[in-house]
């Protein structure tokens, strides 16, 4: 793994089982979960909070791999062409606001869609430039791409985004530093908790709220398909729905946060969109749920927390 | 990825996150979904259309890999020996016409089968020469193989085929150009929509109808098995049937197209053939369904569309 | 892929899509399904035949990979220590004879077990030397190992085996030639049919009966586990049971053969052995089933067939 | 595979199918299952014994791979932050003592947790230094790391651990020798039986009790997720629960041992923790179950056995 800030003159550190304690302690503490920001109450006495996030990657996962074959590109295009209209209609029908994470190149390819999402009242958030993997980039490149992505979403959405999620949740050793430079309110890439927490950088609180995603609550885990790898969608949508519902029920029981990640080109299909619709109805039937954007939740948790 | 038409003297373009906008825009627009050809009505007031397609690959997937071991060849042979008779009997019993996609080498190995399929009233369509991957071929080879495959099916079926599907749905940067040279009515390889659309080449309409397949509606996703890879069939046939049915129900609700892809050597087994039979009965019970070949659907959609 | 009998001076044959017809025709015809040997009747008017086969690989799959770590070896040992007693007890309780395929090294490591299996009235059959992959061996080595394996089972079982199954069902281009030299009655490695057929070598009938296995009817597909690959057992035993039962029901409906492959170290576990037991009871409840060894079935099919 | 004790001057031994009998016999016998230690009775006339084990790997699987990306580290951190409190609460609620296997580095990162686990009355056991793979280490390194791990747990838990499990169950050719040097009571890495047995080294009894785990009874098989491999959690928690319950029911029927392996960062999630809770309740409802630590079970089995 690359660590672009490390000293090129440093001693070779050997195999992990040979490391000095200093090495693994630094790795662990570089971008770590600090104090919990799980609030003692949610707005209006709600029982729990629900954050729905959509990663509108569209064509960018194919582009990121330099895959110029039209097949994967068409799969991504499906997300914009059929997935997004179904998702936006479902959210409008249910009166729920969500957060849409856009790689900059996906936003440039679908500018009208991005504007319409913002006009619907949803939140726009940063999700890399072209779905690049951060851990493969030098610091300068990651920083430059992040700033350009922020500017673009500001331009398209009419206000600067306040949150970010690393593409492929591939958070590098530099990502937290760059997020501080960007002045972001929250990240949503790291998974040390079910509920919000404050990120620490080398042991120091950063003031940045982590809204933890989890593979368990991500449709790509169950529905991804890559022809020339062994990834296959081999779970019934109803079984995926059961897992998402169990995670929500746990959050409801614990007065916590339920954060779900969906992809338009995956969940947007005719056989799957019902998972989203039925899930929202289940949550409403359960009652006392605060549906909110990631931004709203981060703001609430930060304001409810005692001063650090 | 290869791009055989690119200028060998061009500048190196770097990593995807370094690309100029021109590069990714050209990749995206090379063979892209244009206007929708979803018709406002189906023949005889049908509620939706159903296109059943069978990829009769037989021995060719083993040959394509230069695998001369008799084991995989025998698995392919099963498709011709047991799968095809069961499928043809089921289609005859239900009075449904379908489309059979033949790699040329599979057709040459099973000429009587191909003639019998045509005599049954089914459509024959192009599916590569020996199940080769188009993205690994130079333009001249892909073109030559496509023309020879077309001639062979013309010879065996008594009329030239009008449609094509890329083997492994591996559509190259040259495939659309070659399809125009072949004068085809339709392709069925790209997946930007549930319903038919017109393919565009570098932003220009081609007049070629795309009938979109999807991995979700393909039995190989769930039933493929490769001994020395991690591909295993790990879904119950009933669960696969549920997914296919949910996709159909969505098409029925939206007055759209339900296009299904099956492989004789996979679906043709005793424990799986019932999926096809029960699915047809479910669709008939739902009612008002137009079962048609890919060609019939492409012709209808093209004729119903307003002039471009 | 190796072809040890090919002329080393031959011309390079190029990529599969460049091949002359002669090349792929020879590959297909080398060891191919000939005439069907599905009989018009089974003994005593039985509705269908059932062949249960157990591949007693035990420690040999680890040894074959030169894996000297005690972990995988212990997994194989489990097959002998716990799997075999449960299987033998179930078969005795139900009064069913089966066929046990032994790699020679597994038989040498567990000689008493082999003798006891033979004494139970079960059939012993050849299953390689050390679970080697035939397609990676030169002809001389494959021939030598096959003859030595035959001698050993003759020695331990008191009579020469008459059947063989290639380890990993990895049938080489030489396997059929060697089986003719061994004078075998049947093979059980190739999968071109559900029912027995005669194997042809380069288009010539060999007199050898093929009793086709299938991955669908093999517990290793669903239950295999390899720590440092992506192979994981991810199906409920009850779902596997459903698939096996559907395959049996199809054979029963078609008056055909149901051939099942199980592994003591996989099916022999507490949570899985019930699959075998319930399956036998289901078949008995269905009624009119001829349970027989592979040898008995091959003999019947050959004797019932019209002279070639 | 490495064998650090082998003579570097020895002859090359060739491919496995070329080996002399001596070679594979030595491999099989190096660390093998000896006499069964399944007792004729359990304490207080219990019907069966249940050993619950938790591998508290936390951040060490990422560290072991030299993966300094904060994402995987955060997944491990989740085990300590959310998984452990849920597990400890469930065990306390049910009044069940269990065994916690700690890599030394995980214990050093979470010293308070380790002390609290010991104070709860649970057993601490060795589980490598940093989750290193033993089969990749020279003998001296494996020995040194094992002794240091033992000292650390002694220091934190107030008494020396008496048992060990190899990380990734990756038992090397030297592990058993080192366990004898450590004077351990039991190992829990090898899988030749459902019930306890005595380990033999080159055919000689060692006095060390093996408490066999199995992948079937390990949550990581079903719930592991690695973004850049094909590992995905694709089973419903309820299906995993069914498998665990079937294994327990088998143990109960046979008066045997049910040994379960769980990971705080996997089972500890809101949608999965119920598997543990419902399983314990099922076992209690079935009745006459002895819940014990691995140590207690090893001691019982050893004391009940006839002198070797």
C-alpha cells in the first residue's frame, strides 16, 4: 500500500509480524474513530434516524477501469436512464429526502439529472472525480481531484457540498487531511460504528462527523455482476430486503442511525426497485422515524454533542 | 483495452483520473443509447412483449478457450443432446416462437439442429464465430468472422439473419460499425434500458434497434460452473425463477419488454427446465402478452417510432 | 492445454478464431458421446435407476496440491474418520449398495476402510493415483498411474475394478485411450447426457459405457471451502437437497438414471448427512426405484442395447 | 509450501504424483488425529457440550496484510467498539462463559477490553501475534511470536493461557512442536473430527487435546467481505443460523461437542447478533447442555480418557 507522506529515506520496516509497535500504532491511529456522536435524542422525539444515500456512479466505474467496451458503459448508463427516474419517483411519492453521491465525471455526463436532483430537495455530496481509487493516488492528485469535484457540485447544485464519500469506500492515508482542507462537515466512508462518531487524525479530534456506511447495508455487495470475475448476484432481492430490514430494526431498537447505500444502476431494476419502496413503507409502519439527508444528520449530531 | 482504430502515433493519455474530458466523452458516446423505441402500443393491444432468446453455444465456449479436455466439451454437447430437445418441446407445447443465437462453429457442429429450429418457425441470429471475445480482436478479424457467421446462418436457415448478439455480450469499439456494414436490423448486447432504443454511433443515430438483455435475466449468471475458478451455481432454481418473474411483472406493469436469455446446456437440465415452463405459464396466466421473436419486436418498435 | 500425442513439428495453429475446421472437429470428436444406452426398461420393471457414488478423496486433495499444512489434511482425514462411518451406516440402514471411488493414495492410507467397504457389498472404482489432474500429465504417466491404481483396488477389494472416474472430472485427451487399454466397462466423468451412452474415440464406438455425472448432482459444488480462494459453502443444505430431489424427480418422470456424487468429508458432517438420508427416503416413497452400483447399471445398459 | 525443518540438501522430490510413499506418509502423519477423546459422559449428566469461541481479531487482519487504508482498519475497529459490547452483554444475560482468542496486537490495542473479558469470567487463548499466517514463517519466528503472545495474555489476564488457535486456522508443520514447547493443554485449529481427540506428532501421542473447529461452524465463511476480491456475504443470517443449529442438533443427538467460532466484527452487527442469541436460547430449550470454555472441555475430556 502506498503512503505518499512517508519519508523515502526511512528504514525498510519488514514484514508485519516483524514490525515495531510504533508502526502498527501509527497505522491504526491515522484516521480513527473518536468519541461517539450518537445523540441522546433525535428531532421531534423520533425513535431513530434514516439516511438514504445513492451513489450515482453511472458510467464512471467502467471509465475508472479504462474499459472502453460499450457493454459496461451501457450498464452504467442504465443507472441514469432508468434507475434514477424510478428512484426519484419513489422518493417523491414517499416524501423522503436523500443524499446523492456523484463522481464528478458522472455529474458532467448528466448535468440535467444533477440539477433536477438538487431541485427535488435532495443533497449532493462528493464521491471522487472518476471513481478513482484513492489509495492508488499521490496526495497532490487526490487533493486536486477532490477540490475540483467540490467546485463542480457547487456549480451544479448552487451551493457547496459539505460531505464526501470515497469511491469504493477506498479511503487513503491522505483522505482525512484533504477533507480538513476542504472544510467538510462529514465523511461517510469508514465503518467503526453503527452510529455517528468524530474522526480523529493521529489521535487529535478533527471536528469531522463520520456517518458510517457498511457493506451489509450496500446493494452492490449483493447485486454486483462482473462478467470476467467471479462476482455474481446470487441473492434473491427479498433476502437482501430482509437484511436491510434487520439492520433498520436494530437501529430502531437502539434509537440509532440506519444508513443505507444504493446504486441507481443496481437497485433501479424492475425486480429490485421494490426493495427500496417496501423498505420505506416498513420504516413508516414502524413509526417515529426521522428521514433526513446525511447533512441534516451530521449537523444534528454535531450540535447535540457536548463540546469536545 | 484495445481500440484498433486509434492512431498509433497519438500521445499517451495517462491514467483515467488524468484524462482530458474529450477522452471520456468519446468513450461514452462511441456506441450509446439514443432515443427510446419503447412503443406506445403493442400488437393487438397486448399489455407487454416477451422475447425469449436461447444462446446455443454448445461446445464453443470450451473451444474458444482452447480447452481440449473432453469434460467441458461434453458439458457443451449436453446442450445439443438434451437441452435443445427439451426446450423445443416446451416451446412447441406452449406455441411460442423464440430466437436462437448460434455461434457459427456450434451451427456447423449441429447443422440438423439449426435447420430443425428454423423449420419450427424460430428465428436464427448471429452470435460470433466460435464465441470469441470481440474486444480481443482486431477490426478486420471481427468483421470477417461476422460476415462469415451471417453467410452460414443464411445458408442453414434459408434467409439472412437480421440480428446479432456479441458472444459474452462483449461488444467491442468496432462492433457497431460492423453491424452497420452488415445492414442489421437489431443488436441485443447492450443494457442501457429495459425497453428498446436506437443505437447511436459517436452521437449519430444508426437506425439499429437495441433490444437490451441484462445479466439479471440470464440463466448463466446463476447456473454457470467452472471447476478451476470460483464460479459455482449457488442459487436454487426457484429463486432464479422468482427473479425472472419479478422482471416480467415489472415489464407487464410498465407496458414494456421482457427479454430473457437462456442457454440450452444450463436451463436444459432436469432440475431447471421447469423454470422456463412455469415462467411461460405465469405469463400466460397474467394475460395479454405478445410472445414474439427478437426480429418481430425490433420491426414493430422501429415501425411504431416517429421518423427520427 | 497439453496434447501429448500431437506432432511437435506441426504448424502453430493460432488463436481459436483462426483455426481451420479440422482442428475444432478433431477436438470435439476425440472422446465424444455416441449412441444412447438409455435402456427401454430397468430390472423388475423399475421406474428409474439410482446410482449413488462416493468419492473417498480424504487427504489426497491436499496432497495433490503439495499442501503440507496439517489443516487441509485434517479436513480430508475427517472424511475417513467421521464421514465414512455415517455414510456406511446410512447405506446399511437403507439397504442400498453404492460405488466408492478411491484415489490410490487414499486407499493406501485407509486400507481397512477400503476392505470394509468391499465387505459391505459396495463397489470399488478407480479415481486416480493421488487426485492428480490428468490434463497436466504426459500420456505415459497417466497410463502408469491408472494401471497401478487398478492393481491396488484389485488387491484390496479382491477383484479388479471395472469403472473409473477422473479426479476432478479432469478427463485428458489420453484418458479414453488408457481406459481401453485397461479394458474397463464404464467411465463416469463426462456429462453430455443425463442417461448412459457409449463413448466414441475419434468417431469410433469404444464399447465403454459412460455413466454421466454432473456438477449439479455433486455436493462439492455447494459445500466446498478453500480458505485462500473465494470458494465458500453458501447454500443451505435444504436448498441443495431440493436440487438433488428435482434432478431425481426428472429422472423418475423420464424413466432415466439419477446419478449422484458425494464426498465423505463434505456430506458426512452432522448438518449435511441428513440430505443423503432424506433423499433416499424420498426416492423410496416415490417408489419403483432400482438402487444399484455403477457397475450393475453399466452392465444392464450394455446388455439391453442392440448390438452396435 | 515451506517446511523449515527439511534438509536443504535433500533430493528434489518431484510432483505429487511422482512421490515415493514415504513422502506423503510423512506429510499426513506429521500432526495428525490420534485416539478419540470424546468422553463417555459430560459433567452433571449433560447431554452434550457447547464451546463458544470468539476470535477478537479487530484491526489485525488489515495489519497482517500491510493494508494501511483506514477502511479495513475501521471494519476491524467495529469489532471492538460495537461487536464486543453486544457479545459480552448477550453472554452475561444468558449466563454463559466463552473463550476469546486474541492476536497479541489486538490485545495490545484493546487492553481494557481484554481485562474486562477476563473479569467477566471468560477464558483468554492464544491466536497468533498479528494474525500472521504460520505457514509463511520460519520456525524461529513462529516460536518467538507464540511465546511472546502467551506472555502478553498471561500479563493481561492474570494467568497463563492454556490453549491456542492458529490465525486463519493456518497450522504450519512446526506449530505442534511449538505447542509442546509452550506446554499447552489444547489446540483448536484442526478439523479431523467433530469431537475432541489427541494430537499425534509423527505417530507419537502428544497429550495435547484437539478441540476441532470447522468452517461450517464459523461465521466468517458466510459473512466475510473483501472489496477487491470475490468474497461477499451472500447468505441470509437466518440460513446461517439454520446451519449452526443443525450442527448443534447433531452434537446433541450424538452426545458430542458443539464448537462454534464467531468474530466480533462480523457477528456483532445489528442484523446478525440475533443469530447468537437465538442459538443459545435454542440450545437451552433443547436442554441438558453443558456450556463451557474450551479449557474446561479439554480438561474434562483429558481426565475422562483412559490413560494412553
